[in-house]
C-alpha cells in the first residue's frame, strides 16, 4: 500500500504566485482559512495549478472552487469587476454577484456535474460602478478536476462585448433613421404647398417617434405670440392648434428658444415652476422638445414634439427633430421661392409685352422688379438680351463664383466664369443660347467646376417674347442638385452592397454544402484507409484544398461586410511587432521591412485576427509589386480629421500605412483595385479578393482603406481606424481542439437527418452512424413529418434552405406537434426570414465530425437549449 504524499505546510514554496501581478500578491496576502480552502500553502495541487494558469493569462478568468464557488481571479478579471474588486476575492460567487445569483447557481450545478456552458453576447445587469448597468459578454465555463478526478470547481473565461453590441445597435438605429428620412423626403417632394409639407412631416415624425403630439407654429412679429397652424395627435390625445403667448410657457422657454437653442423638458411638472408648468399641463403636455427657427436674428417658427407622460428624451430623438425641422423649413423655403419665381416670371412677361413701345423705360422697370424677385431666391437666376449678353444675375449665382455683378454684366453668357473652367461647357451653352434665341426652350443637366468646388445643376433657358412673338430677352435658371446626387449615390452604394451581401450569402450556402460533402467524406475516409504515406499525403492535399475553399468563402463574406467581427481594443504597435517573424518569412529575405510607429498611439477597436490577415495580404501584394525584392515601410500615426476625407467622417483616427517601392498603379487600375475579383496578377496567382477583404474590414470597423500610387514609384495602402478610448487588449488564446465524442454502449439513440442535398445528407448519415447512432434520413421537410408520424426519434438535424418548406418552417411545425423533441439547425450561411426567431442550436457548414459529435451529444444531454 503506497503512502500519500505529504501535505504542504504554511511555509511551502509560493513562488508560483510571483508572476501573477497584483492579483497574485492579493491571493498570497489573503486569509483563505475563513473560506474553507485552508492556508494557501496547503492547497491541493489541482487548485494550485488552476490558479497559476489563470494568473498567467491576459484574458479575464475567474476560478469558482468548491460547492460554494469561492472566487479566485486574475488581474484582467479585476478590471472587469470594477469597484467590486478586491471584495470579490475569496467570496462565494452567488454572494459576490448577488444580482445574478440564480444565473451563477446554474453555472455551478452544471460545472460541478462535469458539464460545460458557453454564452455569446449574453446580456446581464451588473453593479460594477455603484449602479446597475446592462452589459454583454461572451462566457465560457468548464469544470476543473481535483485529485480524485471529479470536478472540484469551475473555471470561467469572461470577454466583455458590450461596446460591439452597442455599436451594432447604433448602426441599426442609423439605418432606420436614414430610411425614415428618405421616405419623408419622397413624401414631401410630392407637393410644394407649405401647409401640406408640414402636415406630412408632423404625421410621419409623430408616428416614428411614438409621441402624443407633433406640432408646428409661426411666430408673430413681436416674437412672443405664436400660432400653432397644424399638428398631428395620436389616438386619445387632443389637438393643440391655436394662438398662444410664449411667455406663458415660462422664462426657460423664452430664454432657450430666443437664443436659438431647443427647449428640452423631460418632465414639465417637475422641471418648471407650477405656474409655468400649468400652461403645458392644461393642454395635456407632460414632456416637450421644441425646436426654434432663427432667421435674420429673429425667432420666426417653431416645431415641437410632446408626450402625455413624463419621458426621458434621448439624444437620438433630439437630433432627429433638429434634422427634420431643418429639412422641412428648407423645403418650404424652396417651395415658396419657386412660387415667387413663377409669379415674377408671369408678371415680367406681362409687363414686357405691354411696354414694347417704351422698351427702354419698361426694361428699367422690369430689371428693378426682377432684382427684387431674384434676390429672394436660392436658385441661380439671371436675365440676358436676345443676343446672349448678360444683363443681370442674382446674388446666389454671384456667390457661387465669388465675383460682383460689375465683373460679369455685358459679357456673352457662355464666356462667364460659371462655364469657362469646365472643358467644352462654353460651346454647349452658346449653342443652347442660339436655339433659345430662335424661340426654343432648353433644359440641360450639367456638372460645373466652380471656385467653390465641383457642383451639379439642372439648368434651363427660356425665351421672353413680345406680343408679336419676337424673342426680346432670355431667362437662365439653375437649380443645384449636388447634395441630392451625393445622397442618391450613397443610397445606391448601400443598396449595391446589400444586394452583394445577399448574393454572397446564397453562394456561401451552396459552396459550404459542397465543402460539407467533401470535407466530411475525406474525414471519414481518413479513419478507414490504410496508413500508407502516399495515400495519406494525397488525402491531406484534398483536405487542404477544401480548407482553401472555406477561406475563399470567408473572403467573400469579408468584402461584402457580412463577416462576424470579434472586436477588441488593439495596440497596433504590439500587433505589427507580433507579426514581424511571420511577415518576414512570407516576404522572403530580399524584401526589407522597416517600421515607424507614432508616439503614444491610442488603441483601435477592431478584430485582431482579421486585421493580421489584412496586413499580410497587403504585404504579399507589395512583395509581388516589387518582384520579390525591395523595401516595405510600415508606419502608424494619429490623425484628427477636421473635414470629411473620402468616406471618412471628421473625427479621431489611427492610420496604419504600408508603402512599397514597387511598380505602382496607373489611375485606371487604382480606381478598380478594391473591386471584388479584380486582379492584375496572372491566372492562378490571385483571387482578386485581397484588397476587397481589407476594404470591407476597414469599413465594417468604422474606417476606410485609402490607396495612393504613382507608376514607377510604388504604392501606399492606408488603413484608417477610429481611435478607441481605454487600453488595448492582449492577444487572445487559440481555441482548444474539439474532442470526438462517440456514443457509449447504452441506449441506441435515433437521429433524423433532413437535407435536400444528397451529398450533404449522405455524408451526415455516414458521420452519425460512425459515431454510433441509428440514423434515418429524408430529402424534404414534408417527408420528415411523415416519418415522425410513423416512428419516434431522439433528435432532428435539419438544413434551412430547402424548397417548398424551409428548415425554419419545419422547426415551427415540430415545436407545435412535438414540443420536447430536440432540433439542430445546420446551415451554410443562409439568413432566416425577417421576424423568425428560433431558439435552437445551430451548426455551421461545413462542419467536422468532431463538431457534429459534440453538438449532438450536448443537445441530447440537454446541455444546449438554444442558440440565436
């Protein structure tokens, strides 16, 4: 009978704590006797080993030891714990995190029973900084075995994803806002009537923000009285149309609105004096945002949203009201100006026709009238003689080129600065003037190079005729459409990318089905074939080819911006330094790599693995452009953009630049460089997805890829990423290999496999039978339902994209008919229909036999209940 090893005493070697940083020091100094774990020197080797491992990890890790889950954690977890650190050390987990005690009770039950748990973007409400706050996390729990081989505790890896989840929410809100503004623009563009424009705006804004009342008003000349001319009120709310005095609503309203600032009241009764609040409450308004229009230093109009109950207005609601108000008022100004212009043109023609005999006097009077009309317009408008000599042009047009009226009056219209800087435009305008002088009407869409920039216009030129039909003058008019064209182009680009993403999803689904059959068959074949080196090498080559196909699918998803990013705060200098050896091996000894890092660069929020792949792609492109020999410079710096640059908004950025000494690109190649599948390399030497992938990653991360190149001098690729607050995260540890879980000798489980692809279905059947399951298979959802009516099964594995009845529809039928039957959805990247929410496990194609075994085993054992 062997002797037990001697127990370690209080003076045992504790040097294994030295590398644990602050957490190691706290653990050494903590009195563990009160926790039931005993003195640290007497801890069992399993507990000591688990503690030493978590102390060395840069990832937040906490060990929950014993049935009570005594908490032992590292420095990274102490940052996650916030103000609760160091009180959490040595506490029971259900007491340390009392607000989620039930959640942690389940963790301890499953972990001490030998099970594992994994959560992705799990939302919990925690009190880490003195008040409850919602947080989102990726959580992985695994049991830790003690000396008896039984679970002695549970180890938890905690990665906070709050910032990414909130960023995705902000993107969705921004897309909804843009769709709303686009629809509002379309609806209001159908009319030029100011009251109709305001009525449409009030209704759509009120319904979109779910408020009680949305109203608009005109101020009296004294800037105190105002008339609410129209409003929209929800069911149960009362219209507030009528005349009011601004002073009756309180000093705060008068002060803020006259200063041009919005009046924001979350609770009118609580935030105002009772006498002032009474005015709001008497008309049923408990919360208010009122937006002023200041014109020529006068308060001229108001637009407001109200709620019948106190409401905490959000910055998003305030910003939307401000933008809608500005757009609405601008639209009304344009509509009114157009009405004035039309009326002026009518009166001008009548006066000109009536005063033919007194042409000189009539012309002077008409010019005075035109000036009055034209100077109130936001359009580019003027008057020229019948031979094309410019007689008058309004201030809006003069401001466009920065000249005075004296600089251009008397010139032929086509030789004025509006046209001379645009090649060929003077000839086009001269020809149009000649045709209008003959009685025609011209409408031309043109893009002009002006001192204020390149601008687009709808230009028209109309004749003015006398009573005999003779052309006596011409009226040029231009409506600027630069902003509208840019908005339409941006919308088209968004629609193009959405269509490309949908197409890519379909391709990925079909391609992953093929890879599923290939990879699964190769995996099963490798288990059964003779262990001959040549055969194994050929088989491994085939598997490598299938894996390259998976990589190609990943790149397609990247340029379509449909890849799942695991963002974290990254130190670019550390990331580039960590890639130095890999990059040098990839480039070869004939390429010299230099790095120049800016001082104290902030971190960036990005997927570190995807960025490493992007950098390697750019470096390999540079090597090829240099024919394998040259100089590659990698540099980083911090940039504050005051104005927009390409697709980058003003803000704080970190720029990562790679410059090579290669052959460079001409202008045409540079414009197409980021197009998917475009490549200048030979056949078989490139997919044309490298730069597309980098471009997609940069845009999906909130930045951009900018390329600069000069033929014969080289190319610089710049990845711009928004600067992030806070320290950078350390590199993540790689995932452990998944074990192959085979079925034991107990009850034979029956699995039904449903897939319309014969290759995928047969491969899945072979995998499951090899794992020890009894397998039934069908090629359609309808056939699967008929099989289930005849015989019971323990589990259903179904594809989603199937004809007639999809996998999602099948799952809903199964949940109605057999609510306790476990179901797994296997998909090769096929999005579920809008509004479909299935809380079931999902398995991504192509999957290995080990992945299939693991999810089937855990689903049958009840360890997986849902996956979104």
